[in-house]
C-alpha cells in the first residue's frame, strides 16, 4: 500500500511541476507581448512591432520625413528586438536609417546583407530589407537628408537639431531601406 501512495505522490508532483513550468512560460510570453505593445520607449528597446500592415511595397519613402522617429524591428537570434531611430528620405524618395556611434549599437551588429526587418511609421508596419551603405557619396546624400529632416524634428537631449552645415562624422553609419514583397 505504501508503494502505491509513493507512486501517486511522484505522479502528482510531476503534474504540479509541469503545471508550474507551463504557467511560468505562459506568463513570460504574455509579459513579452505586453512589453512589445508598449516599447520601444525612448531609448529602451522593445520586442515585436505591432500595427496595421502596409498595403504593398513602397517605392517613394518621402512620407518618412513627416514622422519624427521610425521604429525598426530585427531578429536577434530568435528574439525580436525593436528600437526608435532617425530615418530620413532623400529627395529621390530613398529611405535611410541614421546610426551614430553605430559600432557600439546592439542592433547594428546583427544586421547583415539584405537583412529582413520591419519598419513602423505612424502605426503602419512595412516589411523591409536593410543594407549598410559604405559608399561615401550615398552616405553624404543620406547625411544631407538627415540634417534637413532634423531641422524640423530635431531638438531635445537625445535628438539634437544639427547645424545645417554639419559634416558627416566618421562614427556615423547609415542603412538603406527597401521594401520586401
């Protein structure tokens, strides 16, 4: 009789531990989804970017210059990682991301060639590809677009308004953004 009681206790203990682990996992998932709905917040990264899906690919990103900040989501391993950052469109409608002191940024080290990502502008999500730009003339065009945009949206401690004649610093990186189908 004591053998069957011990077996029942072991079986019950296994179910209880399994239920506790399932509850902790479910709470973690729900917590991460809530966190994703709230952040990225200022300088704190977030998870998934939620929002209305774009109608289709974008050829002319000029409307990005009407939004103070863009939000970017990449995957860091299996985990989504999203941030707020400056994005700017050139006069030709090409979209670029601004990244100062980028070699120290967590997200930038995880962007490879034709990196799949999601951009969110004004609550709309866009599936995109990212590519780092290293050609000086293209970097200069993106820098000029950044300075122009920040004359309207710059200010504050994290996003100062640059001098209109500011030269592109060596530590500044830019990424070209194109639509995914």
